[in-house]
C-alpha cells in the first residue's frame, strides 16, 4: 500500500488548535492519532535502516501503520465534510462555534 498524506502536518496542527479552541475534541483526537501514526511509521523506517534489527518485524509494523494512517485520514476527511469545516482555512463552521458559545454561556449562567 502506498503511503499518502492527505493532510500536511500543519493542517493537522490547525485542526487540533481549532477544535481545542472551540471545545470540539473529536476531530482533534483523529488528527492527533494521524500524527502518532506518522511518528510510528517514521520510527519503523528508522529501525529498518539499522543493520542489526529484525527487518520483518519493523516492516510489519510500518505496513500496519500505513494502513491505519490511510483509514484515519479518510475518516478525518469525512468528519470535516460532515461538520462543514472550511477546507481551505481548516476553520470550524460557525454553527459549531455558536453551539459551543451557547454551552459556555449556559454553564456560566448556571454557576451565577
């Protein structure tokens, strides 16, 4: 399976920041998992470059990381579409921001 990145590392960071700011952690959780899979794959590729390692073990892990990465990037792609994120700026849609603001205001009113 070919390794393809639909989202750049800066795209993933933007999604995490945007989701964190507006307290919608689900897309951010997927973005974080994608970054972790990228790190796992890079680690395995580094291990494969060593001469005294079990290459079959590292190859198996790297291949699984590539498959999981493709699945989670596809998931993130679908989630961003379903929620209506701006695909150019990777900003959360206004409706989700308004819902978050209403929840925060409601919590503030209840604590008063």
